[in-house]
């Protein structure tokens, strides 16, 4: 029997976004640039002219310096300083809270968003590492990928990991920054149903390492509008095991809405203080629409 691999299917859907969009993280980084240049330096195209080399058969005539040809009657090719490579670290929350409400498919949507951003980053000539933050276990990390076929390997990693367990997300981010001190860009995809005060030190640790940071939230529709999935009964916290009797009368729903809005405001405030990008996606909103609308408006991606 063929095993269903939803992340692989998602990779096929969102891969086309890389032909339309560019991941714009270079200008958001701290003082630390990427550490590795692209192969071949200097390169035939870029922003900063570095040198001229004699024309050789097969060279692209678009890079011939026509001004020097007119002045010196010499065929010289323009060569530019190679851009620095940015490593984009995609950190995906795979704790138990990402599995509920089950019908909202939060983890599947988070995986699809991660793959969409990976496709855009690879097409933007960035390197990509996917890391799945697992509850109660060490993170599962992919190799650093630089070409489109890496999407399949990253999709397989997501398909092979299911949400479970608990994780102190702030501590995990701080530890990741400590282990990967080279800087770059880090895009964290989570429901962020954590204490904001415990999250901020981890985000600050990444900022100190020179990372450009984006905090991308995936919430279930049932978390935004709980009356859709429950009127009364008992709720169990899948991470702590705590149980609570609930009755969603108008007063309770109003109080829930206030608490959720306050939580979102605190998370957004953290992003502002730490100079991180912040966006929130409800899981029944198409990922491609979120990327092409919300993330373009945010400036994290831009049209080609």
C-alpha cells in the first residue's frame, strides 16, 4: 500500500512560487553577512564591478564592456564581486500542540509553508537548512541544500516527523543560535502557544548572532473561533495533560477573544523589539495566497 506523503505533495504545489518570488532577507541581517561566496569569483553579473578579463570564445556577449571596446579596441568582459551566500534556517515546530485541533491540520500547513519558503529561498540563490523542532527529542535537521531537488529531501523529513511532546521553544531557539553562530536568516514556523516572556530570550539570542528573524504563526480555525468545534465539554492540554471543563457561553467566548488578542499583541511586541518580522496564518487560508499577499506586504518576499 502506498504511503500518503502530504509534504511531498505540498512541495509539488508550492515549488512554482520560486519562479515568481524572491526571498528578501539580506538587507534584514545584522552586521554579520553570509560567510560563503557563490562558486566562481568574480562572477559575470552582479552589483559591484570587480575586474575585467579578456574575452574567450563562449563568453556571454551581454557582459562585454562596450565602452572599453570603443576606447581601446579590446574585447574585455566585465566581472563582478560575487554576492555572499545567505543560509536560511527554516525551524518548524513539531510539538503536540501542532496536532490540534486535528481537523485544522496545523502541522501539515506549517510544513507546506516551510516548503514554499524553501522553494523561494533556493530560487533566490540562498542555501536552506530545514530543522524540525521535536517535543522531547533532539531536533531533526536536513543537510544544507542549494538546489531545487533538496525540496524532496526536506519534504521527506517533514513527512517522517509527526507532532508530539513538549518543548520550551524559547530555550530551543537560544540553543540553536548557540550551536549555529554563523548567522544568516532564521524563519520560525509555530503556533507560538507559549509564554511570550519565555520566548523572547531565545529570539534575542538569535538576534545577537546576527540573524534576520521571521516569526510565522500557524493557528487553527478552531483556535481562532472555538465555537466552531466545541460548545461545552472537557478540554485536555495535549502537552501537559491538564483537563478543564468548559462551557462556551457568550461571556466565555468574549473573554477568550480578549485573551487571544492580548497574546497576539505580546508576540507582535516581541517581534518589534527584536527587529523580527511577524505574520500569522489561519490554517484554512491557502498557503500560496498567504505568501503572495501577506509576506509580500511584510517585505519578507517580493515579486521577481
